[in-house]
């Protein structure tokens, strides 16, 4: 009866068959990757995915800053309009409540402007930090790719086209996939 049971399936169309222990040479071990995929290929793909994730996180952060800025500006504009209505009244005709409201509006506007200034400073700090990260990444890639290129060049017959590799350090990282510039 046990022989008639179907073996489990693990996400593939065909059943997984395990050879008995010690049944064959190690060459028969098959990886999940296709036979042409190398560890370097996988590491390269993982690196690209990580860089794309970083770009998406940066963009999300930029969009959140933009949303905060828009909301602050809208609130400042609303309060300014309200303040202008009170300022338009002759000073001798304003009630104590209106004078107090005018002062409160000035303080609220001042507080929101300070908050927006902090937001702008944060955005600038993030841009500088990202620029530094991009510079470090470009230097790392340049050194890693240069070493890799030198190793491959020493293993291969003399090549007729040796073009320098340039890595973009722009914020939106146009280096996916990495491009060779001639």
C-alpha cells in the first residue's frame, strides 16, 4: 500500500525523487538553479534587487517628505487667509477675542513655518547622505568590477575591445542593469 502513495510535490510539476543515500556520485546532485546559473550570477541578481529596494525606499521617503510639505503649506495658507481677514479689520473695531485669535494665528503660522524649515533641513540631510552612499557604492563597484574584469581578462585570450566601466552616482541610479559606455 505504501508503494501506491504519490510522492509529495514541492511547487514543481514533477514529483521530487530522492536517490538513496550513497547511490551515485556528487555530479548527480541538481541545484534549484538552472545549469548555466553561477553563484556570481545569483549574487549579481541579489545585488541588483537590493539596489532597487534601496531606490524604492528612498523614493518612498521622498514622497512622504513631499506629502508632509504639501500638508504644511496647505495649513499655513489656510491660517494666513484666516489671519488676513482679521488684519483687514480696523484695529479699533477688533474685539479682545479677535485680537487674541490674531495672535494665536501668528504663533501657529510661526510654528508651522519652523516645522517646515526642519522638514527642508531633513530632506537636504537625506540628499547629502544618499549622495555619499552612492559615491561609496560607485567606488566599491568600480573596484570590485575592475578586479573581476582583470581576473577575467587574464583568463581569456587578448580582447580587442577594452572599454572603461562607468557607474552612475545619480540619485535615481540609472545603472540597472550596469552599462558599459564606449
